[in-house]
C-alpha cells in the first residue's frame, strides 16, 4: 500500500494483537508520516543550511557577498520542487531558485551628513 505511493511502510509493533498501527513514511528528503494510510509528504527546500548548492546555502552565500538574503519555500508539498526563492532583507526583492539582485543598504543619514 505505502510502496505504491513511493513511501516506506513501518510496523512499530508486530505482535498479533497490534493491528492497524503500521505507518507510511515519506522518502527523504521529504518529511511526513501517517498511521494506516498514505502520508502527506512535504519538502522544505530551504531547510538545509549546510548545503552550499541547495536553496538555503545559495541564499546564505549570496548574503555573505552582498546584502542579507533569506530563503523561502512558498510551496512545501512534495510535488513542488525548484520554487524556492532568495529574498532580500529590506527591499523584499526576490529571485526564484537563485540569489536575488540585492543592493547594499544605504545609510541615508550618513549620506546626508556628507552633503553638509
């Protein structure tokens, strides 16, 4: 039953008296589980901060080089991949599946003082 949905079946208690306690588990990197039924799987493409080539790592690397960026995954369903976005702090500029073109923050007070 679980295998037909691409999931793994786990039976935590194999005693004859334990019935309907089997669990469908989503395949990694998806997460999700459901007892006695197909699981609803989800994947947050921004969840792994240690991977330089994945979503959160790409946004973090871009942030280190320019203005701060955060990673957001608008659809964490297991059917939606590649829709993650890097979002610029402050301006809110976005780019799908890659670093956003953020401009460096401007201190308007410092800029005005230089004009006096």
